[in-house]
C-alpha cells in the first residue's frame, strides 16, 4: 500500500512563489510516474505537471514557464516549485502516483493566491 502526503500549501500573494512536496511510502516510487493535479471549486481536477521515473516532465499550458516539477528517488519525494502565482492558481493540489494498474492519490494541500 502506498501513502502520499502533500505539504507546502498556504496563502500566497499574487506574484509570489511556493514549493509543494509529496512524500511517498512504499518501494514503487522510483518506478512510478508522479504527478501534481489541482482542483478548484466547481471545476474538474486537472493535471498541473507530471514526471516519469526517468525524469521526463510534462506541464499544463497554464503553468508552463512558471512551474518546475522534480523528484528525489532517494527520499521518495516529489516537488512542485511555482512562481509568479496568479489568483487562478488557487486550488487544492493533489499528488498522484501511477504505476499501472495502480493509481494512488494524496489528501491534497490547499493553495490560495490572494492579496
């Protein structure tokens, strides 16, 4: 069984930065595709960024150039660094681990961008 625990959310001013972290238990982290998703009130959950076990990254158009996803396989931890935050980045951010047929989600961490 895999557990994912997100941290690093909070209230950030527009234009600010933050770093989210996702700590994973279990031994499949290093061979799994990891991703950050977000869900704003009244909207569907959407992919923010993903990273393969080989370090290949993919970003949503809405965050390209403002976000960096990374992973530390020795620490079983994934990160999302974001800057130039906008009010529309406000959402609950979820960590996802995918190693088909298994798919795991964290409980999420709230990010609010507001002055």
